C-alpha cells in the first residue's frame, strides 16, 4: 500500500512540475513592424502615453475590443506611412 501511495504522490508531483512553468510565462511577445522598429521599453512607453491621452474604460464599452489600441495605432502607422516619414 505504501508503494501505491508513493507512486501516486510522485505522479502528482511530476504532473504539477510539468504544468507549473505554464503559469509563469514571460511578457507577451510584441508584434513586429516592418517599417517601425521598436523594442519592449518603447512599446510600454507608447502604451502609457496612449493611456494618458486616450483613457479607455473597458467596463463601459458596448462593443468589446479584441485588439490592443496601441497595436492598432502602431499597425496603422506602419502600414500607412513610408519609412522615410517614420524616420523623421
């Protein structure tokens, strides 16, 4: 009987050890923009500036937003402007 409970405990511990790293993921991978090279710090700075200028209360929205507003802004900038204008 002790062997069964020991095997059961080992199985539970190993299952927990394999599942546990999934709980501690790193920050989400930032999207890459072809004409707009930004790093993680610049992304978060743009996000903070966007929140200060354009605060969005998600509880009062009628239509849920699936895409980040910052991602939408940077994608529009990347797709609509030429690289020479972005460099300015």
